[in-house]
C-alpha cells in the first residue's frame, strides 16, 4: 500500500456513495425534509401522508382501482403484511423462488401456517411461465402465486408480466414483491393482472428506510378482513384505520414519510418510471461495460439483467482479495455489496439511488486504482 491517500468521492452531504440496493444514496433535499417536528395526528402531517398514499398507485397506473396501505418498518414488514393478510387460512401459495427473497416469502408463509408449493430455479434463471402454467393446472388447491420482480440476490429480472398472464388465465391471484424494482422497472396494472404489489421507501423512489407499503386492489383489501395472523401486520385493519380517520393506528415513522414525500416529488420531476429507470439503465450500462473492459464478467446475460444491481464473478487472480478490494473502494468513497449467491463466488455493485453516470465513471476509476494497488493485472485473465 502506498502512503498517498486517494481522492475520495462523496455525496451532496459529504457521505460515501452507496453502490448498494437500498438503503441507498439519497438527495440532500430528501434528508433536509426531515429537520422538523410534526404531530402524528396533526393536519400538516396528515396531508403529507395522504398525498403519498394517493399518488403511489399512479406509478402502476392503478389510480382508482388500487389503494396504498403503508406499513411501518422495512420492506419485509410490507411483504409479510401482504402475504399474511391477503392469503386466507385455507389458501395455498405457489412461491416462485430464485433467490433470498423468494425463500423469505416461503418462511413467512410457513410461520403463518399457510400451505405452499414451491417452484425453484437457480439464482441466474428466471421462472418459466409455461412451467407455472403446468403447476397451476396440476394443483387446483393453489389460490395465489408469489413472484419477486427483480430478485436483488442476483439482480435478475423475473418475467412478471408473462407470469401474471398465466396466473390470470388459470383464475388464480398474483402477489408481487417489487421492492427493488418499483419506480424503475415498469409495472402497469392496466395490462398486467395482480392483486397486490409490495415495495418500500428506501429503494428506487430514493427515500430513507422505515416505511413499506402495499398497493392492493380495493375489492381485495375489502375482502381481507380476519385473515391476518398478527395485529401489527394486519393490512385490512391498517387500511380501515385510514378509511375511518385518515391516520395510522400506531406511531408512524413521520420523518421517513415526509422525506418519502419529497423523494416522490423528485421522482415525478425526473419523469417518473421512464426518467428514473432511464438513468439507472444508463448507470448500469456504464458500470457493466467499464467492468468488462477491466476483465470482469457478469453473472447474468444482458437480457436477464435488471438495471438495479449487477453481480460480478469474483476474479480468479490470486492477488485479488475481496476484503482489500472492498476496503480500497471504501477509502475512495464507494461502498459495494458482497455476493449472496449459492451458484457462484461473486460480489455486487448497485446502480440505483442518487447516482449519475459521472459517479459510475468515478467508481470505475476507483476500481482500476484499487486493482493496481492490489497488484492485480488488468484486464483480468480469466474472470469466471
Ligand atoms: C430490499 C428487498 C426486500 C426488503 O428487504 P428489507 O431489508 O426488509 O427492507 C424485499 N424484497 C426484495 C426483492 C428486496 O430487494
């Protein structure tokens, strides 16, 4: 290691840039929105909250037919609330698994004593809609199908639209975990049929963590009374609270919601899904091409890669040490993510959050410098 200290990249507020799938780098204005106090039952906060709830369904073109039910907590709280409140005790869920979040849904359903069937594919392989069709035809007891839009474990984009068509043709109901895709990958409820979709404040809308939400068809939530397996995560009860009083049942994460409101303003100003998704796609393209120039290879082929987070194979060069690579990037102001795969030794770099093409170029320059520091020759010889 040289004693020279490298140039350090930073966000608008002097923080490291988070090349992670969320929590992620947020704008200064989103953070500044939080430096106040509000009463949780006061009109000023209730108006901000109502604005958020009313406008979220526009992102899936579901205004009028879908309602937003927010849930305090991280994204998993919303997924658990969705699954346990919308699947009745005598329901059965076909869980499509190709990563950690599919496995998590299965655990949630097991704990809630909901019957499940599993269709699992490797982490680099999306589910095949024809296979889903065959499973549904063969098991009339299945009432619901659960799918993850972008499996953040690998960054794979699952074929939600094709799965939705098959589920609808078989008269079953679809529940989507779109956590890391919501706001960046299009999901149009006018052409894609689903009962509910769960997401959170701290991913592609670029808010801070602390709020999950479920967009659910009005008639579906209205019919969900009594399903819940817990008081806190009872989506129907939470929805009833808003219908009756416009308020949360229990203390809301007020600052998170006010920041989320600001983040949504910035999301619309950027052009909604097209604008936000377009910037991420450009970030992703720069990242992948730059890493490939250095000799890294991606887990996924371009047609399966969502512009959210990219999994790279760990280089074979013995001089490459992931912890030192991570630390070198961190010293330069970039935080990346370790791999979470069973199919390959890997690490991940995210392209979402308040990051622009210039930040991706700077990250690539930092990667190149760190490789030189580690004594790894580039381009890498055999990456995979
Ligand atoms: C982030 C994420 C979640 C929720 O994770 P939390 O840590 O609970 O916020 C769920 N599903 C997917 C696909 C995700 O990317």
